[in-house]
């Protein structure tokens, strides 16, 4: 619903931009996106939850999607650990076994792709809020960024990171994540478009510097709420 509230305000910004050059168009679009981000952030609330579904609603088979074809999916690197960086007090890397010692939660939610399709999946793992608290993250820092071992990256605002449905998913449909679904750990954030739910995580950083992301740096809306 957030995205439907933004068009008039974004279009109003065009009146202040010179559209006679490519650079002017780029500046106008960037201004609209930044305005949209601010409006979406202002409307966002941790009390507003994404719809959940019964197990019977889960989509099977679940559609693969990435910025590369399925045959190029990478296996888990030898010696993989989830790295943590930035404004945190505990920077020891995490194994999957260590992540599984934390309280686990499950959700059945809809994955909504920016391409226009959606499907319902069952994920379980660790609340990102609980993980950030466990590593002593600065919860007043504005951004949390995610770097993946397949070359992907994204970032979210701290309010979204602390949302009660934002998780570090370890399992999909009752089984440990397979590589094509984001093994060994992925972000799952049903309050945002699917490209924000980064797969194959390698590192999490809490930062005060705007981190951007793979698609965001190519013009995608950064906040991307649904």
C-alpha cells in the first residue's frame, strides 16, 4: 500500500528539475526516488504486519529468481561464516550451528517480486532484531547492509531491520535452505519487495553511511515497501 501513496508527491518534484538533458532526467528520477524513500519511511510501522497464510497456501514448486540463471547458483564456500561489521560490539563470525542455538521463528508469507509476480513461502530462522541485539548492534544507526557471496548486496533501514517479521532465514519449507533458496542463510523481509530479501549472505554491517545495493545503485527504489 505504501507505493500507491507516492506518485503525486514524486511528480511534483519534476517541476523543479531541468528535463532537457539526460543528466536532468537522472537528477529528477533520483529526486523522486529519494522523496519516495522518505515518505515510505515515515509511513512504516512495526505494528503493521505482512499477511500470513496457512500451510495449505504455500506455493509448490517455488519459483527461482536471481540476477543470474539457476544453473549458475553457487555452492556454500568452504569454511563459510556469517561476518558482522560496523557499529557492533561483538564481531565474531557466526556458523550455522551457532545461529541455530538462537530462538527460532517461522512465517508463511508472500514473496512479492518487483517484476509483478508473487508466491507464498514458508521460512524459519532467527529474528534479525534478536540477532542485532545479540551482537550489540547500535540500534540507532540508520542502516543495515547485507553482502552476499554471489556478488549481490542490498541494505535496509533500521526500523525495517527491527520489524517483528524480518528474519535471518535458515530453513525453507521445513528443510535447511538449499543453495537456490539462499543457503546457508538469507534475509527474509515480507514488508518489502523481494529483491530486498538477499540470499547467500556473507556479511551484515550496521552503519551510518548510506550503503546502497546491487539493484538500488541501478535505479531501483531503495525503501521498496509493499
